[in-house]
């Protein structure tokens, strides 16, 4: 029987088909807005694909491109304004293919030096956006969740190392009510308790609110407290906590200060809003998701540490078969030492290639474009009588309501637009009330798209 790794004519033909599909998809600015189908229906349309002898690449690929891909939402669709959309650059997506084809193990310098070198150049730029000291550095992770987890582990291990007493306590951290769900989940993963500070009328955690909360803690809780997590752009509303005053409190109270800027971090590159992040340069760790507002394909997150050594102490893995990677000859930066994952894809490579191709100025412009679209949407909503803004803009998040709509109206409108293949805009909640939300990332979204979507609410 032929080896499945054999290079034969059939494989060459399939390669061409697949490359053709990839090139077409990468150059398509208006991909079909797919929508999910029930599993039973997919079973009928697709059926069993994994058999003893295989169904053949040609058939499997046809099923994928004719049926399955249409049962998924292309996140880079210009009228996909739900959740946090994505809009990888064409250069980045192309280089994602190159990253796969190159088969590089990205955990250690010994096997991945050339690729890690590129990732690190992109990382240097990211770090420079934060204003952290030059000795700070980071690594690319699978996303914001993994970055938050890696940072929390580093912070807790540092706290535990401070004295024997801390090792006996269950750790406690403070964040805001508007913090991302992954913070709560990852606190569970590290078995830490979490206190959510009510972030006031405008949803913004401040140094004062934090200080008052710390003062109200019991003696034991104060001892258990090791970290504060502020958000640099909440996912729902784009709210940036008052980072400078929070940083001051953390410094005084000797607490690890983490800033979760998974969504908002891209806006550090946008001069028009950079000042809103003042204080981020005092963080002990920062999360930024290049797969959100820095135009990388999924998946690519990043965690940055002020003191890289503290991350290494927490994350460096030991094993007899791993010693060789730390050998003199292989000395260099080992990404595995700074986050939870060992074997890793060089997921920062697509970002590197795109940055190298376009330059950082084009990134700045593309991010400013997202902010501009949000301003346009807000202005338009203000000028229309059937819709109104719920709160001022937070970065590129627009929270607005359709006058007199019930939660069901929002839901039906969402489904209807999605089924038609027109747009995906999903409802959210603000202070308990169901409303609508736009999040702008994609610079290909047009003013006309926004108008049409708002008019469809009439
Ligand atoms: C998206 C997001 C996360 C989670 O990141 P993933 O990449 O989805 O794992 C965490 N925090 C914030 C603020 C986010 O917007």
C-alpha cells in the first residue's frame, strides 16, 4: 500500500486545488456570510467522512468548500460587527500558510531560532507600544485566555515566593465587574478566589474604588490578595479602567498589576486614544490579542511581562529529555519558559510578516479607521429618530438601542439579518437591559454598511 506521505501526482493536483481556493479566499473582500446549520442537517448533507479507507481528498475538500465552510461565519466579513470581529491582513493570512508549511517547533530556540527571531521582532514593537521598560518582554500565546492565565500564574508564584505564609493561603485577586469572562474562568483554573469590584456608574474601575475595596477586606483576605486585574478596553463596551491610579494603589499595596488589553491593546498604536491607557507602563503583565485588533489570523494572543525572570520561574518546564534545549549551543530565547504551553506553533510569524510588509504606520492607520467607523456610527445614530446611543463610545464599541424594542425584537432582527447573509450584529446587555452593539475592527467596513444596518432596524 502506498505511504500516505508519498509525493505523487494526485497530491500535486490537490495542492493546486487547495492553493487556488486559499488564494481566492484571501483575495475575496466580501465572503459569503455563512450561518450554522443543525448537526442533523449537516449529517444529511455531509455524512460520514472518516472511514477505514478514507473518502479521498478531492471529495473531502468539496464537502468542506461546498457545504461546511458555508455553515460558518467568516469573521472578516465587513458587516460582521458582533463579539470582537477579526480582520487578518492578506499578508498575515498568507504567512499563516507558510508557518504551517515550514513545520517549525516554536518552544525552544534550539529548534525554532529563525522563527522565534521574527516573533521577537514583532514582540519588541508590541512592548514598545506599552511603554514598559526596555527589559520587559513577552511571548505569543494561543489567545487572551491563555495569556491571562500565564500572567496570573506568574503573579501568584511570585507572591508565593515572598514568604512561607503565602504558600498556605488560597490566593485572592481583585478585578472589575466588567472584566472578561476568561478572568473568572482562569481564576478557577488556578484555584484562586476572585472579588469583582462594582465599577460604578460608568463601568470604570478606578484607584479609589480599588483602594476602598482593599480597605474593606478582612485581615485574612488582605493577606490572600496577590493581584489586581484591570481591563484595557472591556469586551462589551470598550471601557478602559483608570490604569494610572490603579497602578499607584498596586504599587503601594505591593500587588501584582495585570492589564487585560486583549481587545483594546491594538489601540495602543492609535495616537488619538493612546492617552486613555496612561498607567499601562506600570503593569507587571499585559495581555494583548493580535488576533483581535492587530489583524493576525487565529489564533494569536500575547502576554508581556515587566520582569521576564518572574515568568520564567513560574513556567519553565523541567524534564530529562528537555535539558538539551537549554544547552549552551542552543542558548537563546525559549518561548516555552514564559507561558503555559510547551509545543507551540510560531503563531507570531503571520503578525511579523504583515508588520514587516506594511510597516507600523499602516497598522496605526487601520486601527484609527476602526475608531473612525465607531464615531461615524455614533453620529449617525444620534441623527436618526428610531435608534439612540446608550453610552459614549468606548474605543470601537458602540452600544445603542432601537427605541421600543424588546429582547425578542433584537434577537429576531439578528437572526433575520444573519439568515439573509446580510450582516451579523448581535444584542448585548447594559445595566440589565437588552440593547444592540457594534464592534469595529475591520477597516474594510464602510459607512454605507453602517447606514444599511441601522436602516434595517426601522
Ligand atoms: C477576547 C478577550 C479575552 C479572551 O481572549 P481569547 O483570545 O478569546 O482567549 C480576554 N480578555 C478580553 C478583555 C477580551 O476581549
